[in-house]
């Protein structure tokens, strides 16, 4: 179990996991957290003691390398290293309990290779006691990871559900910590087959803008330094969020809510983000 001032990153020896560790290092220093790197490994059935020792040693070497890469981003960073034998999902859930955020790569080798595929990824999104961040997108330099950049926003998808309210809270906190602008994407109308109805819906769209502005007012008051822009769209939210991800520092969605944004890790929207987003994706459950 971790303290609230801890950022946990899953390590598996892959390049993707190294990038997750680097991103997690920057996240930790910005939020004044300790970085905990976790490497889980499974023992083959009826394995000899020598095999267990070899796997343990190999896991420690991979952790050392990940810690070295993380400290290259933030030399003064406090880094904890944990090696544990067991199911990678269960190990990560246990080690990330109470943490500020859990960070993983989109795919890898060994223990975490299938972490975001099918039921395993769904279990992490539904069971993790902290937000889950999947590090995607182009590799950034160490300097670019830690510096404030007002040109690369945090982007959050909202749909009016409790999940998106929790996602908003996380997105505002991230934007504030990174001194980044915040873009709020609200997909209020996904399908409209009758083009003549668009004129009639103009008034409803304006009402939707007013409701969104009212919902954001409280958060803006809590984070007065965050510059907020609102994007009201009438198309698929996945398409909009993937497009915005190209220039984003982070894309944030809720894991359970209404419509396609609501099933972010359970349907096509989540798959689109995890496979096509060009920035890290944060998935936040209601109540976190």
C-alpha cells in the first residue's frame, strides 16, 4: 500500500515501461511525491530455486535501469523500488492502493504485456484506488517532461456524469500542477440524421453551453490560475479526444458514465484512445 504522496509506475523491462517511469518521475516532482517503481514476476509451475533466484535478479536489474532513467529526468527524486512475485495486476493494485496515481505503458513484455487488454485492463480501471495513467505518445526529452508548457493543454472529456465530475477534479489539479491550460471537451450530441433539425437544436446547444459554464465555475474559482477553454461538439467524443491529444500534455476521461465517454475503457471510445491517442491518457473512476 502507498501513501497519497506516492506515484506508482509498473515496470516490465520494455521501452514503454521506461517511458512510463520517466513520465511518472515528472509527475512525482511536480506534485511533490515519492516515485515507487514496481516489478512483478511470475514463477513458472514447478520451477527450481535457481529459476526463482534468476527471475528475482533480472527483475531487480530492470528496476535499477528504470530508476536510473527516472533520475535522469529528476536527479533529486526519491525513488522506491519494489520487486514482488505474483500476478502483475494484483501486485499493482496492492502497491498502488492509496497512491496519487498509477502509471503504466500501453503495452510491454513479460508480466505487463496484456495489462491493458480485455478483462485485465478493465479490472485495473474499475478496481484501482487511484487514477490510472497510460503513457502514450511521442517520447519527450527530460527537459520537456518537467518544464511548464502553456502551449500543451490538459484535455478532459465530460458528459455530466459523476465519473466526468471526478475526471474534472483530476484534470484541474493536473493543469494547475503543470501550469498548463485546460480544454474541456463536452460531446452533447453524437448523432443527428436530420440536417434540418440543426437549426432547431441551436437553442439547446446554447443552453448546454450555459450548463457547462455553470459546472466549471466552481472549479475555476478553486483553480484561478488555470486558463480554461470549452469545446462543445456534436460528434463522437473519441474522435474529438484523439484529435486533441496530438497537442496535449494529458487526456483525462472518467471510467464509468453516460454514453460513449462513460464506457471509456469498456467500448470503442476507450480502445480508440488507448490505441490512437498521442498523449498520456488518464482514466479516473468516480469517487477517487
